[in-house]
């Protein structure tokens, strides 16, 4: 039996209400659609939101071997999706 190679991630985000929660989930769905799902090795991403608007959860996974070598680092200035990750807030 061969050893499975890949990764799985679960990230919980604390948010300050249902509007911020929806904006965060929308931003990450957009990142998946525009930047991540095309990488070879990408398998899936899921987003879950609490009914009280206090958290959102992202889970996902992929197989290594293609262009996807682990979770996408959204804090990297080289990542074009980093700018889409932060929902804008009205002043």
C-alpha cells in the first residue's frame, strides 16, 4: 500500500457579525474560483458559517505533485489573491 501524499487544512476565522462573515466567505470563494482551483492537485474547498455570525470555517485539501505544493499563502505579496482576501469595510 502506498503512502498518500497531500494536505488538508481547516481554518477558523472569528468575525464580528453576519455581514463581515458573508463578505469573508464571498472573498474566499472568489479566490478559489479565480486562483486556486486551476492548480494541478487541487481537490476541494468548503466554507461553513455559524448561524450566530461569530465565525466562518474554511476546509480544503489537495494532492501534492502538480503546481499546488500546499496551502496558498495569502499573506505573501507575490500572491495576487492576497488583495481579494480582505473584505473592504465602509469608512
